């Protein structure tokens, strides 16, 4: 079971870190209009293994690139849990699914993002790759995300879904 989703757009801008301070931090406004990219990702909660693919848009062609990487990385029967995004259901994706019968798609219900366990992992990735850094272009963003995923995979652990009791 592999959780698949996309994060973005991620902009090339300054990502401040949360610090305790008696005064407000003095940061110049940075709206990040230099560059942006989307991060497509796959996360296996059982092992904590993650795989990402950065792209300039959220188009189905970039999603197909991630699907191809998933089949190269994980062998055997693969179940992909994903949301109902239109690019996940295009004709090209459906034809790809027909050509790969060992890969099955399991679409989560609409308005239920908490059922896809990659969602909390995105927060970890943002913390590892972006927090406290400034990016000038998409290449720097891509490098930071790739380095963060490599670090995560070197120190990965199974994901434990904890129930929060209010």
C-alpha cells in the first residue's frame, strides 16, 4: 500500500522558521514570484520509504512520471491510495493503468484527506526541506527537496497513525 499525492505549488521564496522572541521578527515581504514547482510524492507507511518527483505543473504527464518511478522502485502487487484529482483520472493515466495490471488505484472518498497518510508526511518534508531557508529559483527548491527526501529515507521509520483524544 503506497500513498500518493501532490504538494504545491512550492514557491522560491523565504520560508521563516518559528522562533521564540519577545519582538516580532523583521522580515522583508517576500511573495515568491521567482519560480514555483509541484512535488509529486509516494509514501509507504509500513516502511517509511518515500519517493518524490518535482515538476513545473500539476499536469497528468508529470503524474505519469511519478507512476513510472513507483513501478521501478516497488516491485510486485502495488496498491496506490490517492485523491480524486482530475489529473489522476485522465485518459493517459487510465491507459497507463491498463498497461500495468499489477498496480491498482484506490481512490479515497472526497473531502477526506486525512485518509491518505502522505498528508502528515508533507509537513515533515516541508520542515526538512524548506523551513528557515531562502530559495532564488526552482533548481534550488528541487535540490533542497531531493536532499530532504534522501535524508528522510536514510533515517526512515514506519509511520504510526495515532488517534488524538480530545
